[in-house]
């Protein structure tokens, strides 16, 4: 069973961002499925790297979009992005140093973050986008 069930509540109406969000949910679900099936131990480094790389890409794309529409909440949104990137980066460092990592904690953080971020923060810039397009 997937950690995050994609549904239309997550849609912003901006096709490129919606596609990226769906992809991001898929990556998080892949991470969770590996965790629950016991395969994560062999794949932890690669999967956390994949989460981090996609996060970097997606956030960059969102920030370009917000900048292009002169979204007034851009600097605050970037701070939120930096916070989640730092969290994932911390997990990457712990894993590469072979420290014990509670990977279930990371999946919970990602699940809660993606739900809150898309449904609250991203909806704000999407609303602004459609008002100023």
C-alpha cells in the first residue's frame, strides 16, 4: 500500500507542477515500499539520493515559476524549501556515515510535508498564478 494516495486535491491546475508533484509522490511511495518490504537496507543510499535530487529539481522549477509571476511570498516559500532540503540532506549525511537512521521517521516527515506543502503553501502561489497570469 502506498504511503501517499494521490488524489485530485493535490492538483494545482499548473500542468508541469502537477506532473512533478505526482512524480515526487511516486518517489516517496517507492522509498516507503522498499522500507516496508525489507529491501531498503540495500537501497537506502540510492533512494534517499533520488528523493534529494528530485526535491532539488522540483523546488528549483517551482521557484522559477513563482519568480516569473513575481509571487510576493517567494522568499518565505524558499525558506520552507530550504528547511525540507536540509532535513533530507541530514538524512543523506547520516546514511553515508553509516549512522543509524530511523527511515520511517523520514517517510513520515516527507508524507506530512508533501501534504501540507501542496495543499497549503503551493495552493497559495497557484491562486496567485491564476489571478496574475
